[in-house]
């Protein structure tokens, strides 16, 4: 049970960090350095849209992604899984989360699903519009299903909180990614109908990412990292369309695998409508 609780706590931490942070990996155009001073992004070269002369320009990435999504409607999705073996059985924790930001109507919707190793599932939907936030929580435990509706308004000092847009496009994860990982340009492909550049990293240099901290929490001091890899897809505006991460380690002789997948889609084309359960909240 202790290991399950650690996994659940870890999954929630990584969900908050990663959905906040997988926010930017390549950019073009101009931006600011945080003080209001305009900063020119790296110009394009043979490696793809503005990767910089040395390949992967984390600063250009950060500016491009942050500034584009700060002024655009978009949808972002996250999927997290932590798997291990306990008492000879495979045990996994899953988290799925989707956040839709509709700037034209000033509405936002977040949908999350947490599946514990026990099989219990918690689905949470949060809708923010017109200064009010409504939330529906559905807990499925065996054959039982329990539904709860709640709502709140500013100053939001209770459990119900508005959809947190800033957590989706925060820069913290990008800054850690750019500090140590040796990314390699791997060509172009299509994502959500647009051409994107692909960058990959493997091996021991895939460090500095939040999931590495997550793994270290669940691996003993004598544990080892067997493999780690990451892939980034970024469009010509600097928006990260996809980020994939996987690491396999060992804890007390048992395998531990962490996988994380994030994506951004429907940029400038996301529409949020009122949920059909809104009148119950």
C-alpha cells in the first residue's frame, strides 16, 4: 500500500508539473526577456524552424511557445503512466488530462481522469466562464458510481478552483529541458495537419526533466536507469505540438517505467461550449 500511495502522490505531482510545463520548445519571431525588452529569436537554418546554430535553441523555443499560446485558443492533452511490479503483479497508475482554452468566448474546460492501481477511477471536469467555475466529480469504485457537483466564484478560497491556464503554458519545464539535454534534429512530419520539426534525445543526457525527479522518488539509492528517451515536435511558430518521454529504472530489483505524453492541438481553432451538466452545479 505504501508503494501505491507513493505512486499516486508522484503521479499527481508530475501531472501538475508537466501539464504546466511542457510548454515550449522552439520559437520564431520576437519575444521579451521578462523585463519588457524585445529579444530577437534565432533565425531558421537547415535544422528546422529556428533551432539555432547549435541545433536546439531553448530560449527561442520558450519565447515562441509561450507568446503564441498566450494569445491563441488551443487544446492541450496529457497522459501519464507509472508502472511497476508488486507481489508478482503488474501495478499501474494512469492520469489523463485535457485543457481547452477558448479566447473568443472567454471560456475554458479541463477534463481529468485518474486511474489508481486498485482500479478506482476519478473523473473531474471543470468549466470556467463569466466569472464562475463549475465542477463535476465522478468516482467509480467497483460497481459503485458517485457524482458530485460544485461551483465557486472569486476569490476562489475553497476546493473549487478555475481552470488554470497559466499552468498549461508555464515556462518552467522548458527551462529545465533546455539546460542539459542534447537534442538531435530528426526531420519533419505532420501533426494536426501542419508540418513540424522533430527532435529526439536518448540515454543518460535525458536529464533535468520533472519525470526524472519522479523516478528518483520511486527508485532506491541503489537503483539504476536502464533507458530514457524523449521526442519533441514543434511547428514553425514555435508551438510544441507533441512531447513524449519514457524512462525505465529499477527499484529493489523490480522494473519501474514512467511514460509521459503531451500534445497541443487546435491552435486558434478551439471552441468551448457549456457542459450539459452545468445546471446541476
